[in-house]
């Protein structure tokens, strides 16, 4: 920085002068350099304070750091040495090696006893600083000494005398008298028991004894975290290998004779056991959960979840969450197997759903957790598929048959009338959770949820909740319907129209009045989606049944846009020829790649020729050509709407702009009913009667003559951005012949021509 002057004093002090302007900084810097006899153009003029000492540390042939003799009178000197060594990695390394080699820590702990006996508070404060500094050296070898059975309580004792506190803490008293070690199942292995004690105490030091590390010290305790981590891994491994211990654990868990207090201790132990397993590597975690599965953890959980004790059920839910998050397929396989033996009421998943529904917490914290587990279980994304069986098909079939009725029971019970029978906050929260899961099912399941919704009339019941006084619940109901409409599935659409399921939404919209809130925006967005996606059946249904209620809404154009869509749809139904012309011009306007058009046309003509029978024309004549006015009247009206001018020869020029590129030339042909074909010039050469094309079998023209069907074509020719619509006046001559040709067309041919 050009506005800072920085320097160091002694070993632990860095000072700086900050200036607002560079000119002032330069002026002071020149004066400092003048006094020092230094060159002001050099950025760094200060010599390194400890340069000679660093060189001594760098010299590996020199002896290591010499620690002061471990005496009560020299504690202050030792504390200063430890503090001064922490900033330098080299010094920390030398200090750690000296502490390891000389057994220095045990000597310090002997002095600690002396200081306590003498009530030497100053010495105890120095010892606190020394032990804390040793922790920050971050050395596993030192931790193994400090956390050994003979030393750890004295280390904790040293850390009780924080000089920043007016009174010492009683950590040792808490660990020896208050905290009790409970063996829910007797542990016979002394090494395992010692490891559990050690881990608990070190965890206590980390969480309660050591002060919260500063930003600079945070990484200095990484080895302490690792020490605890690997201890937990060892404990899990040793317990997992003790089959006698685990067998006894699960036997007592499921034994009806076990008293409630004992069972609670067993469940809490199993919960902590599973929590420890999160420290394992993936392959070891696999083995861990496989062992628990073989021991019968899922049947045991089923028994525990069926008990009355709330705390036991809560701990069992936490254990169940570990299993679901680790391997949902294992849980799914178990519940499908037990369904063959047990009633629906005692199935594991149904127990989970019942606990979700019966959660007594006003904020439904447990219900939210359980709903997340259910969503994981019914999520097809984590379901397995093999050559012989598909988990998705099997499990979803099971879930909708045995469990869905339990999940939707509160919803159905609360929506028997026109408004919710219970509308308190807790019930609304529960119904919102159920709706969230059902919405997830609509999005990720297919025919299972569709059949269930339509057969059980679920959507109508859900929309009763639109009348709830709780806005979040009404929005959940609306979101459920919006997800269904978003699928654009005509089965759903027919169900919605048949049951008039827009009525609750329109009522809610009108009751919302002029308030510009989330409900207003969400309802308008749903109708806007129908308009933009042009869902014809729903558009017609809404306008035909609810237009009078919505026609005055003019602050958005959504409803007027829906009405316009509806009118255009009716116009196309009443006049299919106009629809045909509109589709031609739309295709002409929006096509950007002529090759795509050629490919589609080529495919149509190729299919036409393959299906052709003897006596048929490739382009069959139309019975509509017997009256030019029948064709030209709607065309003229359409062209007038597009500002086209009609000349005496019925040639109309339309200015077009195809993104600045040369406009391709197209031919427009009218044939069979309302069939209209757009062909590029390259494919038009294959038409009968065009130069170089073979005559079609049964076509009325002779070799070398132009086919009569050609005279029934009008052409749109685009040159330099101008399109001409040409009609040939000799169409009347062939009206009778065209009628006969139309009647001889096979049904498949007519369908092809009229389906465009």
C-alpha cells in the first residue's frame, strides 16, 4: 500500500502508520529514511529482528532447543518461551521435539500438584498458559502423553486456572462426580472401556475447557479434532466386532420385560453408536450397517416406535433417519417383506406416518423430520432397477396399496364440507406437510398417483383448503393443483373439467378482492400458464363457465388473453379452412431452416407413395375446387386481416421479412378436403406433372402433358420478400372429375390429408 508505513518492535509487536494521502506518506517516509541513513526508494529498510537466531534454527547440525529446567521458579520463563515459539513454524517444531524427548509434560504436571498444594495462583496461571500453548503445537505425540490415563485429569486441572477468569472452574469435579458412565450392556474389554473414557474427556476438553479458538488459532487444533475422530472410529470397530455385546443389546431392546428407563438408555446408546458411525469410511460404514441389519435393527425399531414413551420414540426416529439416509433400498425391502406377514396398521412406514400425524410439538419439528424421511423413501431417483425387478414399480405399488390411505386420512377427514372442519394452526401445518408430500408424488410418480387422485377425488378435497383462514395452507392447495395442470395431462384435465374444479380457485380469487398479494399472483400465474401453453380444453372450460366472473379483471391481460384464445379456437373449429391457411402462414413465418421443411415434406410424400394403390393420384383432386368462392372467401377475409391487397387476377402481394435472409420460394396446394401442403421448390419437382417427374399410375394426363392436378394449385412465390397468391381460373372445368376422385380415396389417405 502506498499510504502505509509498517515496522516491527521486539518479537511480538507489529506497528503501522496509515496516511490518507500518498504525498504525506512519502514525506514522512523520506524523513525516517534520512534519520536512518537509508535509501527512501527501497521499500524495505528494516533488518530482520531474529535473523541470526533463525539461522541458528535452520542449521540442522546445531543442537535442538534447550528448555529451562522444570522448576517452580522458572515457570514464567517457560511460559514466555512457549508463547514466543508459537508464531514460528521452526520454533514450534523444535519446542515440540524438546517436550517429547525430555518427558517435560509429566514434570510440568508434578509442579502443578505442588502449586495446588501451596495455593500458588501465579504459578497455576503460568501452567495454564504453558498447557494451552502445548495444545496449540498441534502434535499427536504430545496429545498421546497428555491424554493418557495418568495425565489427562491433571491436564484438565491446569486448564481450570484461566488467568482471565476471576474464579477457577471445577472441570475435574464435574467429570468425576457429576458425569456418570453408564454401561447399558456390560463391556468386558478393558481397552474398549478405557478408549470410551478417554474420548469423552477429550471431547469435553475441546468443547468446554479450551477457550474458543481465534481465527488465527483455529487450524492449530486440527490434530485434536483428528484425535477424537480416530478414537470414535476405533470404538465403533471394537463394538461392531463384539457379537455378544450387540446380540444382548438387541435382545433387551425388543424384550417386553425391559423396563422403560432401561429401554431408554439402550435406545440412546444405539443412537450414539449410529452417530459415531458417520465418522467411518464408506466401506467401513457399509459393513457397520450390514451388521446392524443382520442383528435385526429394523424389526427392533418397529417394536420401539410402537411404544408410548415419547423420548424413546424420538431417539428411535433419529436412528431410523440414519438408516434411511444411508440405504433407503434396505428399508424399502424390509417393509415390503413384512407386508406379507403383518397388517397395515403395524407396518414400519405406517408407524412413521402415524407419528408424523400425531406429533404433539406445536411447531411440528418431529413431523417435518419424518416427512423428509418419507420423501426419501418414495423418491424414484434413489430406487434401484435391475434386469429382473424394478424397485420403483414394486415399492410404489406397495406404498399406494398399503400406506397412502394412512397419509391422506387427516386430509380427507378435514375436507368433508365446503370448508375445513378444523382450521387451527397445528392442523393447518400438518395438512401443509401432507400436501407437500402429495405434490412431490404428483411430480415424480406417474400412473400410481394419477389413479389415486382421480379415483379418490383427492383434488376436489384438497381445494376445500382454499377456504382456509391460513394463507400458507390455501397456497399449498393451489400449488398442488398447479403442479397437476403443469403436467398438461388430458386425463387430469378431463377430471378437472368434469368436477368443475376451477370453482374453488375462482372463488378464492374473487374473495381475495383487490389485494395484491401472493394468493393473487399465484392464481393469475396458473391461468397465465394455461394461456401461454395453449391448453385448449382448460381454456374453453374456464371461459365457458367462469368468464362472467373474470371479465372485469383488466389490470392484467391474462383473462382477456384466455378469451382471445378461446375465440380463435372456436373460429378454427367453425372454419377449418381458415385454420389451415393460418397454419401455413405461421409455418412460413417462423420456419428458419428450409431443410427442415424439405425433410418433413419429403417424408410426407414418401409415405404417401408407399401407401398408394393403383388408380390413385399422388396429389388427389379436391371436391372443394368446384366453387372458387368456397376457397377464396375465407382466404380473402384472412388476407384482408393481414393487410393484403387483392388484384383483379387474384394475385396478392405480401411483404415478408425472414430475418434479413433470402426468402425461399414455396408452392401452396389445396387438395382433399382442407389439406394444405407447403413444399419447397426442390421437392416440388417430384410432383406429378412437373418436369422430369414420372407420371403417376392412373393419373389423367398423358406422357409429356401437365397433370390436371397442377391446375388446382395456387402458388405462393416469394421473390425479394414478396409473396404472390395465384389462383387458376380453369378449376371449374374439373369439378365433376374431382368429386369422383375424392370418393375413390381410401380412408387412410383421407385421414392423412385431413389431419394436418
